[in-house]
């Protein structure tokens, strides 16, 4: 696809020459510089960053309401711009469809995982209930009085008995 020069790009897109030249230097817009130092910019790349200029007013010279009366050079530039925009839109649509299909696939996998997790939880509950049925009931508590607590061992008076590490 033929690229546009900076001058052609300024005519078709809402951008000034210095702004476009700066964008090319900083990498905001990509383009190819030929051996003579002339930039060639893909119209789709320009359409990605800048808005297309609106149609010129009828009072402007060279304006025709009928595209059939436009010059071939103007028509090829417009076709190039529209073709670039169309290709960019097709690529965007394809990417959006891929993302939608991937999201749908993930949603289905998520639902399947949830169903498996629910089945596992039910199985664990069933096994736990069966296991609890196998455990004998606890023995009754005896009513016998508890033995009195033993006195702490007597220690020599030189040591403090409430500090067990000394």
C-alpha cells in the first residue's frame, strides 16, 4: 500500500506539519524515510492517531460534490486512506472476535470448574458423614471427685521457687 508524505497527510488528517514531524521523530506515528529524506506514512497509522479532516466547504477551490469529477490523484489518495482505515477496522474486528471467543471459552471452563468443585464438596460431605457414623460415641464422664492438686515440691530457701529456671 502506498504511503503518504507529510504534506499529503496534513491535507487529509487533522494535524499540522510540525506536530506530525515531531510525532514521527518520537515514534508516536511510524513511517519510513527514503534515501532522499522524504517520509512515507501508512494512512492506517495516521487514522489510528489522528482524525480525518472533514470535507472542504463548497466555496473552496477544487471542491466537487460529485466524486466522479475529482481528479484521479485525489481519488487514489482517498481510496488509499479509506482502504487503510477499512483494513484497520477489519483487523480490530478480527481481534475483538478472538477476544470474545476466548472470553466465552473461559466462561465455559469456569462453569465446568464450579460444577466439579460442587460435586467434590458433596462427595466430601458424604464421606465425612459416613466416617462420623463409624466413630463410637464418647464414654460418659465419671462423677468421681477429682484428686487434689499436688503441692509444688519444696525447694531450698536460697532459691526463689517461683522462678523455675533459677
